[in-house]
């Protein structure tokens, strides 16, 4: 049964209500005035409060106001106890949040029935509060799992790309190493030439004559192949610097991509971010597709989560590469084309990832963004790429992700992001484009 707090400054009335309710199986506590009743309610919240309106020190309406303002007590049903002549006070009390009222004189049946009704309301409220608490816990748990799943997807992508990235790093590292070895050999030849020149100069000084000196110097220069060294050393240095820059770009992109979630949004040069992603994932598409880029020069910085947005673009590029691979087969008919475009459309930025792949069959178009939907063989993918990309674009950036497709001709995925800054981005330079195109 319920616990009931009776607040009434008339002892006989309070005792009568307590007897009626105790006989009905309720636990009853009595407070002799409004202030005492409020303190008792806060110390040990009851299920129902019977509250007299007319009391000294603090009347029932003021007690009711304090109860409804207290977040711990505002859901407790309050039944006003009043004389028949206090109709205005009853209306004021009901408007202030009272559950019901009992007019004096009252019968035992009416009092017990009103309290039982209020107790049922309290029980329903308690169930609702508990359900809401569990729901909040489930939401918090779901958000935690989603964060962990997003991080797992990021790590999975890094693991999946590791072999390709290692290959992309190996190519510039190879010619940097070859050039350094060449420079070492060239330096040895130059050192030999300098030693011979020094010897010849000393000999000429001692001899006092210059016959044959010039001829010997020229022969030494021919032996060292100075013309070849002058041309090739400069070229080797330029190639080495280019290779180091490529490695630095890949490492920088990987560092940005691997940043954990939870960071605030920041203004990003979208063109550069996309180029970095294309470079990082180059090993996924370079064997099946030629890359074409069409980047708008008037794009402003876009407020985004760089690592997350890079993940979304990466997922779309990998998806495009897989579609092209299905279309080109063994490559006898050549490669397909992967095209990435950016443009400004009013207060939005648009990114298009287009492929000349097999297209999306009409029967599955309504499901491609569903979590875990995949057309791959078991063990070849979880079907999270497009779903995750859409979640990043729509839920985390307030954008949209749509697609256009034609079976046998290819698909274009279109990301649209709101612009938060009108400052222009610097144009992408030729070296960055070259690094992405390979």
C-alpha cells in the first residue's frame, strides 16, 4: 500500500484521516502545520500528501507551491483538504498542480478512494520515471557503443589501408634511397677530382711551368664526368625532396585521419583534405581507375570534424574503386575513371565522388545506407562503409548524402555540407595534385 503524509493543523481531523487510511492498509505520518509538513516531505518523500488549505504560518497553497518547485517532490500527488466554502482556494490549488481535493466533512469511503486513486497515479509516475531512467542509461550506453564502434571502424580502416600505405611510402622511399646512394658515389668522384686538382696545382707551383697542366686537369674532369654530375646531382636532390614531401603528406594525412573522436569542429580546407585522403587510399584505386579531380577555387573553409569527414570520403572512394573493379574485371578493356569534384552551391559545399562502375541495381537502392547491408561475400565486408559515411555527414555535420546511379554506367555519391565561414581557401598547388594522382 501507500505511504501518506497528512498535513493539518487540527489534531482531531488529522487523527481521523490517519485512522481511516491505516485501516485501509496505508502507512500514515502526521504534520501539524505547513512548514513541518514540507520538512517531513523533503526528509522522507511519501506517495501521497493530504494537505489542509487553511493553516497558520504557511498555508496549504504555499506548501503546494514549494512542493511543485522541488524536483524531488513535484510528482507526488497532493490532495487538498478544504471546507465547502473554500471553492476559490480549491480552483487555485488545482491550477497550481494539486491532484484532487476532499471537502470537509468527508466520509471514509471518499477519503480512501481519493487516496487510492492518487497512489495509483504515483505508482504510474514512478514506473514512468524508472522507465525514463533506464531509457537514458540505454541511450548513454548506445552512444558509448557508437563512439567505440566509430573508433573501431577508424582503426579497421587504418588496418585495411596499412599495406597500401606501406606501398605508397615505399615508392618515394625507394628513389630517395637510390638518389642518396647516387649522391654518395658522386661525392666520392668529386672528392677524387678535387684531390687530383690539388695535386696538380701543387705540382705546377713547384715546376714553375704550365705545360700539360691544362690537359691533365681536363682529363681529370672527364674522368669524373663533371657534366653528368652537374645535371644529375641537381635532379637527384629535387627528386629526393619531392619524395620526402610525399612521405610527409601521407604521414600528415594519416595523423589527421587517426585522430580520435570527441574533438571540436574546426575550419578545414576541404580540397586539401580530400587530396590527402585520395593520396592515402591511392593503392585502393590506382590499379583499376584513372583519377580525375575538379576542385572549385572559391570554396570557403568548412567547419567539420576532419578525421570523421576524411573517413566518410575514404569510404566513398573505396566503394567507388570496388564498383570500378567489378566493371573492368581483369583489366583487358583498360581502367575505369574515378572523378572527385567540389563546388559551392549557395550556403552549401558539394563533394561528388563519381565512378564508372557497375551501378546500383534498383532492387537494393533503398537499402544501401542500411547498417550491415552488403552485397559482398561473407567475410569480405560488414556493410558499414556507406552507413557510416551517411552517419558522419548527416548526424555529425548536419549535411546530406545522396546518390545518382545508372546500371552499367556508374554511380555518383553527393555530399552536401553547410558553410560556416565565408573566407576563401587557398588554391591547391600542382605538387599536391601530383601527389594524389601519383
